[in-house]
């Protein structure tokens, strides 16, 4: 995703990175390496298994997307 991020920014597009809070131990070193610090991060305060499921996380992602109102969304996932 880093080359796409850089190419979009080079054209003057507003590009925001949203970290969903998953796989922090793997994600943050890569954000630093590629100089792509997320502007937004989904932080779930409750670490109970039920709160780590997709529904609370998706609700927070939806809130960010409503706030940012992007023209497009690129999703980078591991599955």
C-alpha cells in the first residue's frame, strides 16, 4: 500500500491512513518504516474478547469515515 499512498500524495490528493487497532505489534513498525503515520486510529478501551470482534471495530471505522467523508477508500488486510 505504501507505493499507492505515495503516488496519491504526489498528485496532491488528500490521503488519510486509518489504523483499525489490529495487529499493533506488526503494524506500527511498518508505519514508521514507510513514514505513513495514521491520522486516525480505532482504539477500543475494553480488551474483552467480545469487544475485539468486528462489530465494535466496524462501528468506530464507520464513525471515522463519516467524519472524513472520503471520495474513495482503499483497504489493506491480511485475510
